[in-house]
């Protein structure tokens, strides 16, 4: 699946995300054209290439008109819903703003509907958030992941006073997400950056196994000595999160025991019982045991769910006092059953395939035996006829 990874070794902010998306290859002209659907007058994106501790990155200034008024969440929702944007962009942007409002409401002990956004901050955040959502859509991103989040350290001055990093709203947004702090001072994760990442990311931690197609760097405004204040975005193909890749083998259990004091009849009965209890295979191997006694190794192959029942049977039906168990991986060919017609009647065959190619095709023993008895024909004659028909069928299947 098309995957976007946020590498937040220097945190993240709204304009850092926008800058990284532009650096990834999102077309600025098309991004601005779609953002114009919000009907915000006199807005502009001013990207520039900057150096952050040796990393060339894109820094974006979002220019919006200065208006001294406030907006609540429902005003922003209305603005986004009335814009000429795709349904996916609208839903994702509203989800991000809702997370922001809910975090602020919990911090201040008020209702979500009473949380207000200052006009300048709101317009700036709307461009950042909606722009990011448009960028995700333009890149065709289907799933998101992020690294552990570097939040910074120290204190930050806000409208209500001086607060520790991460400030309360950011801490609220990042509940349940892996965060860490270092000696780098300052607020590295902003509320907008935290809200975007919290809303879209399904996985947090190391870079998932992916085929990286492009990498983009978005620069933060502050500059640090010997520390690149940038957000790195990687886009490429990865397996769907939460789904394990298809296994190319079966996980089985092998049980083995050596016996030298049992009768052939008793050992034969063990094999019968093994298959009755769901064993996938059972076989005997003659061995020379201690004190020069001839013996036999009883081997039973099983799926894990039948292990305990087969162990109990081996202990009760054989003379063993100890059984070796091990996990084994079995790689199997894909198998399909087909019916073929022979001069003696219909016979089932088993066709084995590997990655779409036929490896072999064999008649089913029980069907050949039945036909040989019914027609009073030697087994090998029926087998040869069924094998020839199986070969012709396999050729047709593989064509």
C-alpha cells in the first residue's frame, strides 16, 4: 500500500509538514489552486530552500490576512464543508480540527463547542491542515506511520503563561503515542503537527519495511547548532498495517521417540491411532539402539492444535517414557484435485503447482485401487492409464 512515514527526530509542525510535502514533489501550483477552494482572501504559500545543519530542506511561510476575531469549531467545519474540496480531504481535515478542539477542551475544562481559535491562528492552521490533507491525496497515500516523537524540552511562553514542553494541549493530543525528550530546548511538536500525526497515523516506531520512492525535508523556523530542525517524510510501498504478510510455509510439530521393547503389531497400531487423531504423517525408521538392540523411531508430524492429543496417545499406546518435540516449517506445493476419464472409469488426480506452474500430477491411489478391483484389471494397468490422463490434464491446466 502507498505509505507515508513521518520521521520526527526534530518534531513536527504544520508548516514543516507542508514544506516536506512540497519537497517530496507535491506541485505547489496545484496545491494552491485546490486551497483556493477555501475562499480565504490574500493567502499565499511562500516556500524557500534553506539549510538546516547541512540538510537542504523546504521552509514554508503561510501568508494569511490579519483579522482580529475568533472562530469556533463549527465555523471551521462550515468553512471546510463549503469549500471545493474532495470528500476525503474534508473528512480528514475536520477530524484533525476536532482532535485539536477536544484536546483544548479537556485542558481548559470546557465543552468542545466553546473552544475558540483566534482568526490569525485559525487561518494559518486551516491552510496547514487542509494543505497537508490535499498533499496526502495528491501523493495517493493510503496509510501513515510515524517514528517516536521528539517533543523537545524546557518551557514555552503562551497566552496563559509559561508552560513546560510539551505544553498541555500537545501532551493531550499525544496520549498513547511514543514520545521522548533530549537536551534540545524548545517546543518541537506544535499542536497542529501533533493533531495531524495523531489523526492519520496508524503505526508508531521504526520505519516499516517499505520500498521508499521519495524523501522530503520540511524545515522548522528555529535554527539550532549541530541539530537539523527538519521533518523527514518518506513515501513508498509497504504491507498493510495490522495484516501479517502471507506465510510461505506451515508451522508444524514433529514428535519422535525411540522404542526397542515393543511388538510390530503394537507399533502398527500407533500409526493407525495417529492418523485417527489428525496426524499429517507418521513413519517408522529402523535404528540400532544401545546394548545393540534393534529398535524403531516413531515419527509423527502434526499441526500444533493436535500436539497434546498425539502426545497422550504415544505415551499410552507405546512403551516410550520420553518424546522429543520440535517445531518445523513445511513448504508445500499448491494442490488441486481434478477428475479425469480413463477406459476403466473416472479417476481423481492431484495436481501440484508452484507459483502457477505445474510441478507434477498423480492419480489418487484409492481411486486406482477401486477401479482395478471393479474391472478386475491389474493395478499397474489402471495406474498407467490414469497417469497418462493426469499428464494430459496437467498440460492443459499449465497452458
